[in-house]
């Protein structure tokens, strides 16, 4: 096992994504009045990282379940991670978001899963998750490949959003906390 092998796995996963596939997600985030994000476990950590950058971009954003989570409604976006394509909590929350009138975007590796099919838009990241790691030859264990690819894809998504929203590195930095 080496850093080069792990980096090659991540490169293969993100290289399989056409840059144009990010545009509907960029448009959904840019058009949203507010954005709520959700993910379980390590996928949830990657969603938190994206939420922080969306805040730096000036978006009104929260994580589902946090004390400052707002009620979703029309014009809002629910951005949900469900790498394996089906997570019961994610499915339930997507249903609540849709019923409230919010747009639903699901980040997944399995587009036909029960959670994935609830989405208005899918962000497909073709990488190993916990759903298909048994017997795999991958160096990165369990869902690490998907989670690492999420981080890389989200960083490019943020760069694209920065352009669309007319933000700069300086305006993003100005929204960064000074309490460190």
C-alpha cells in the first residue's frame, strides 16, 4: 500500500466524471434561497466540509440536525449524500424535503438506489462505497474512495460556484471565522 496507489484510485474515480455533470448542481446551489446538507458518518463529514465552503461563498446554509437548521420550503435545496444509493434516514429526509417544496440533490455512487431515485438531480461519483467493498481490490478501505472523491469533487464545485456567484478568494476569506 502506498500514497501513490491511493492517489491513483482517487484520480481514476474523479476522472470518470464529466465536468459538465457538475453544472446542474452548480445551478441548483446558485439558484437556491437556502441550502441544507445531510450525510451519515464520513460522508456527513464531507458534507460538512462543503457546507463550510458554501458559507464562505455567502450562501445561507446549514446541516440537517444542527441546532441552527432552518425549516425547508419552496426555493430551498436539500443536498443529501447517499453513497450506497440507499440509506433509510436519507430517504426519509429526502421525502420530507420534497413534501416541503425543496429541490433535492443526492450525491451517490449508485443511481438506482431507493434514496437516489428521490432526487431531482443526481451527482454521480463512480467510486467504491460500503455497499460494494467486499472482495474489492481497492487499496482504500470500505467507503474511503467515495468519501475522498467527494472532497475533490466538492472543491471543484466550489471553484465553479465562485465563478458563477461572482465571488473571489478574498470575499471567501472575509467570511472565514476570526475565532481560531
